[in-house]
């Protein structure tokens, strides 16, 4: 979920991208399909500084069917398909400059990185980081003021801390509460990482030291 003006944007697996008015609770459709074709199953979204929405279309894709998609919905209604061969695209985040997108590919245990261009051409997408193999791969992600990437990893019960070069430097161990940290985001102070731990139904907070 991300804020745009006075609305909340919601990624809904069955209904696409929705807008929620927090004052009234009213919900309206933002994107229900692409040229009359339904989404596979929207998982997550993030708002770009230019007002466009980047979203992962995960469905039931995985290593057996690496056809998950990443879309960019522009303010004028134009929809660009950026990725169409993702093995379960899930969480996504931007670098601090907003020039590159990072996408968690859950079933291959990878985080992909590629530049965002105005013409929607994706070139030289690369594997930026790989979590250890296990029962589940990376899920939600966040970036801090130092351009470090934080990767929630269900199954392992960790949030990996990755420097701007793709090297893991620290980890936040959530296993004292459960093994399913599914998402993370920074509080307004920029130092407190808030983590959803779905096995215990807990909301955790960790103060992250500067590099």
C-alpha cells in the first residue's frame, strides 16, 4: 500500500490496483486489467516520485512458470510492461534516486535490479542479491537513507541488510517471534525499521544503526 495525494493505493490479488479514501472508506478501481486481459495476481506496488505506480503481477508463477510480470502505470493511464519472465515477482522498492527498481523474485530466492527509462526499455537487468535457498524466498523490501536494501525473508526468519553494492552486511533476526517476516518499512524517523511477522501476527520494530 502506498500514499498518493490524499488516497491510499492498494494492491489486491483479485481486483488489481485500488484506491482507498481514508476519510470515507470508499474504494475505487485504478487498474483492473490490461487491454481487457486480467492480471495474474497483483502482489505489491510502490509509488515513483513522478506519480507513476510500479507493481508486481505475481499470480502463481515460479521456477515452473517464470512468467511473472512487472508493470508501470503512468499518470496518463499508459501501462508499460517492464518484466515478463519473473519467477514470482513479489516485493519491490526504488533506490534513493528513483533511477533503479529492485524486485524480489520469491521462488528463485533473488532480488533483481534494473534501470527505469522513460521509453520503458529494460536493458541489462541483473541479479543484485540472492538470499539463501529454503522454503521461501524474499518478500517485502525497503531502502534507507544510505541506499541500503532491507529484504524480508520468510522461512529463514531474517531481514537481510544489503549495502549499495549488493553485499549483505547485517541481518535482523526475527526468529524469537517467528520465521515469517513478510514485509518491512521505515518509520518517519528514518532509523526504525517496522517489520510484519506473520507467523506470530506481530508488528516488530528495530532501530537500525548508521553504516
